[in-house]
């Protein structure tokens, strides 16, 4: 991303280029990618190719021009504004050039034993000078050695409330891209300043039943909800779901933890959704894949294609309101490998919905092993989630 500082008072002009290509067109892609990189910054995503990719490892090259950044990751699929590609080789590239205040600083932590608190502290120290007020941090970590909660905790300690957005590399093999090198066990990152993105988070779930206060439990085990056995509250919530018999075969059950319990009424987008890790039928307790405290508000959720469609539309409502009539210059969509055609039964569902609601502008993204995004002003690691980050025109 070219980020020469403009003269005082100038207006940023962001000129994006975005295309998707079949992965077998390597020669054409190489020429076009080199030409694109001479114009600005590229973010790339490529599905794993079952091990057929030849990895060339050698001295890690350095960009001659520090104003340019190239980074990306493998995924189980890729997407652009033209559609989604799953289940076969493909590559998606977005090139952005800014002549205005949008600044981007790339970083790489490579060949790490663990991407945890130590890696997060190092990245925060390196990125802090580059993340101005109103910016964000994009990360594309490897899945094999990732401790997402430790990483986020350290980034929060070092960067404060800066939004952390991204997706976890996926596919077979799993790899990351930085400059012209293929890396593994790595964390490419891009610190962006000069523009605050509009962020939408779709967790793919529908609240069921009513929100109640946790009145008993410890750690991630909930033993009482509003003085009742949690399993009874869950059964009551499930009985209230319309067409439950039709949906129960594919619906998963989750727990939603209210981010701001003072808000009333609580709606979609007000919860951090987490897996139910287990149910004890004898005691009626439930285990949640997140620490839960007494006094916290909880509401059960279900996830299926219908819930995911409705949740995406609700997210796009919020994004459209936040844009307030502005047009996105470009966007990035981090989608979970558990969504897409396997969830909806059709290809290109999310991209089609985004274009229908928000218009036609350059978009790039991939299907990963997990997503990073803020909910209620706090950064979290997610699963089964679509994270949309839009950079409006100045």
C-alpha cells in the first residue's frame, strides 16, 4: 500500500484493483501480480491445493520500497466482489493505492514455536508507533501454533482499544504470504492508520428463549440460570423455536454472553456467541467454551442456514447505518470455513448479500479457521463468523 503523506488539506484517493484467477494460471498470475505490486499494496488469499504446491524456502526477501506491502494466507476458499470459490484451486488479489492519509505498515513474525502472548507482545511493540488513532490491525496467523486468546490479550495490553481484525490461515497445506515469500508458523500483520474501518460481525446465530442472569457456576461451567437448572432453561428455549423439528437436524446450539447487560432489549449483535462444550444431564449444568461469571447475562442461540441468513442481514443493516451514505472504497471479508456452500447449500451467498445491500465495490477475502473482530468495543476470537471490514471513501 503506497502511503506517501499528502500535502496538508489534500483528500485521500483510494484506487483499488481486485480480481480472482484460477490457480493453474500461474504464469499469467505472476506477471499480473508483479505489475499490480508496482502500483501499490496487495492482500492475497489462496485455497490449499492438497500438498501439490511446491514450497520454495530460502532467504526471505525484502521489499525495496518500504511504502509497499504484500501479505496473505491460504484458505479453504477465496472470494472477491465477483463471487466465492470453494473446493478447488483459486487465488484472489486486492491491490490498493492511497495518495491520502491512509497509511499501512507491514510486519511478519515467522517460524514461531507459538503465536501466543509472547508473539502478541512483540507485534504490539512493533506496531504501536504505526497505529494512529482511528486505525486498526489486520492479522493472518497460522492455525498450527496459535493461541488466539493469549495473542489477543497481549495485543490488548500493548495497543489498547485498537480493533484487531483478521482470519486464521486454513487449507492443506496451511501457509502464509509476505512480500514474495511463503512462510509457515507465521503471523503476517498490517497496521493501518488514517482511516477507521466500518466493521460488521455476523456470528451466524439466532437468539432463542429469553436472556437470564447466571446465578451459579465457576470457570466455564454454568450451574444455575435465574435460580434454575441450565438444562431446563435450554429445553424451554428450544421448545419456543418455530419449526424446530424441521431445523433441529442441522441446527447447533450455542450460548450467547451479553457484552453490555445494561442494554435493553438485547438483540442480535449484543452477544458473544460461544460453543456449548458439554451438558451434565444429572446436575443440569452446561459448560461453555468461554469463562462465565456469576451475574453475567446469558441467552441460548441456535445456528443453521436460516439463522445465518437472518444474522447476516441484521449485520448489514448495522453496517449500512454506520456508513451513513458513504460508499466503501474497498473491503475485506474474513469468512469461516464452516460457512459458505456447506452451510447455505449454494455458492456465493454472503458476497451476493453484501453486494445487494451495500453496492458494487472491490472486495477480497478468504475462508479461514477462525476470525478476529471486536464485539461491543472489545476484541475477540470467533468461529462460524463472517467479519466485514469496510474502508469508506474520503
